[in-house]
């Protein structure tokens, strides 16, 4: 059954190759892409089931004994994130069918979409730092194409900034990997954990740990998020949703994995640094969320606040907070993807992204309005919606560890999120702004709403079924707080 671990990579990879040859036939591309996406969901479900029943699954490519060779590892954290990725990306794909435009579809949107999923799933499943770098690059190269696809002036400008930032971070990533290999002689994550425990985390190891933190913080938008609000505003809505839900979360996953498995011996340095970066991210993201009247910017800064909140849970690093990190990370990926999709529909219905020019949309788009309202409540953690349990666990973990200041700022960030999104809801759906004459007639968004309905149902189901989801999140949290579980599973052979 360990061979299942390659399916979340092989399915989108083969799908992408098939789509390249069908690039001029839009309907055929849609069928191929949709089929591949559904098959990937089924593979992810089977992996979660296998990990639930039989524990951590490993696959050593080529039969090489650990720590040599390429290893893929699925603990519950990786399995849940792969499943979440496949589900929300499929919803974004169906949304794209009705919004992305045939011109973009003919210019390889569909293959790059699947290549992006290859990189994301590979990042979650790899058990080797160099392969993590490779999967990051696959993901990033696909994102370069998706962000610029369409060729508008704004896209080209933001793409240059986005590529430059990621080239710099990738260069640091290679340097950090080289230094770490020079010190330890291995890049297998489980083996690295043993080696660093043997030699002690101090001196050069701490320097390398901070370098990795800078790399992953740039990828995630943790504190170093100056590039994110502009870059994530440029592409079409379906691509924005993918980026906001997946790309930043891969960086967050990398921080959680490396600083719970490899660099966890001196938390007074590494985890304190993560915590203060998280606090700064929540504060600065909150300022951005209330300072702008542009819907794109408001949603993007809410993504930044979420990154800070999850990172605060990682910095706290006790069992309760780590359970909360897993639970809230799953919720945040789904909720942020849905927020982008609803925001795109809102902008389409209003004919502008300027909140000051919106108003009265609730009369013509009541379903859109109330879905936006409920998603807002889910994001701030109102029970029984999906955000409540994860947020509660992270806050409890913060108090239990004595981080009262950090926890207070995290709670205050939820109030900022509430204010910023309720400002959008009231201003757009009940405000009195003058709408452009071009959109006085209602815009058809029924098909787009149906594409978002699956994600909307998920935030309800996860909230109502939180006890069952928590049992899975707790299994993942066990591995994050007890590295020996992961090490034994990978190196047992």
C-alpha cells in the first residue's frame, strides 16, 4: 500500500502531460483535468485511510535503505494536507471553467494547474530536504506561468517582483541545504534529526536554522510578506484562490516540519524568533486589512493575518497548540480559497474592486452575501463553524505556555479580521455606493456559486464534525510534538 504515496504526484503529472497535447481543444482539456483532479482526491482519501489505520507510511524509491535514496513519507499531517489540496484545487478548477477565459485555457492554463499540484503534493510528502527544494521549484515555476498568464500590464509588473523574491529565497534555500549537508552529511529529515541531536544544536547549526527560517518565511509570507499583497492581486480569481490557499501554506508546513523535527533543540532561539515574527505579521497584516478599500488587498492582508496566527501556534510548540495548528491549517486553506472565490464573484457583480463604489448588492445576490457572511464567521472562529476548534486549541496552547502577550495579540487579530471582512459585507451588500452604469443589470454568477458550494459545505461539515476531524489532527499533532514517531517510521528498515 506504500505505493499509494506516489499517486498524488503521478496522477497530476500524467494529467499535465496529456493536457499539453490537447492545449488547443478547450473542452477536452476540461474533461481531462477534471478527471485527473477527481482521481487525485480518491488517492488522497486512500492515503488518509491507510495512515489512520496503519500509522505513518513510507516509500523508499528504488529500494534504497534509509537514509539513502529518495524517500516519501505520509504521516497524518502530510496526508491531511494532500487531501485538502486536492479537494480545494478541484473546486478552484471548476470555478476556473466559468471564469478563466478560453484564451488562457488555450495557452496552457490546465497543464500548469496540474504541475502546481505536483509541486504542492510533493512538498507535503517528501522526507528529504533536497527533494523539498525540487518540489518547491516545480510549484514555483508553475506559479510563474499562472500569475503572468493573460499578459496584462499589472500581471507583468507583479510577476517580475514575485519571480525576483522567489529566486532570492531559492538561492538561500540551496545555500542552507549545502551548509547543512556539509555539517551533518545527510539530507534525510529523519536522519537529520538524529544527527543534530547527536552533535547538539548550537553555533553553525543555529545559523543554518535561522537561514532556513528566512527561506520558509519568504515562501510563506511570514513577516517578509512585502511581495504578497500585490502579487496575489494580479492573476485571475481562480489562480488567486490557489495561491492564497496553497503556496503560503507550503511555506508554513515547511516551518512546522523542520522546526518540530530537525531544529527543535533550542526553542528559546528558533521558536521565539518564529513567535515574534508571527506577532509582527499579525499586527502589520491587520493594519493593511483595515487601511485599504480595495477588495483584493483586504483579502490578501487577511491571508497574511492567518499566516501569522498559524505561526504563533507553531512557536508555542506544545501538544495542544500543535493539534490546533493542524486543525486550523486545514480550515484556513479551505476558508481562504473560498474567500477568494466569493471575493471574485463580488467584484464581478459590482463591476469594481473598490469598496467605496459598491452597495446594495444583497437585493440581487442574497446567496453570495450570506455565504460571504458565514465564511467571515468561520474565519474568526465562531462555533460551530470550522475555524472554532483550531483557533481555540491554539489560544489554549498559548495560555498554557505562558505566552500571554502573543496570545492577546492573536485574539486581537481575530477582531481585526472581523472588522475588515464585516466592513466588506456591510459596504458591498448594504452600503449606498454608486455602482458603475455598465453593471446595472444583474451579472450571472450562479455557475460560479455552485463551484464554491463544495468548499462552503466543507466549512460547515468540518465544524459540525469537529470531533472526528480533531481525532485526525491529534494524530498529526502527536508526530509534531514527538519526533521519535516520525524517525522510527522512516528509519525502521
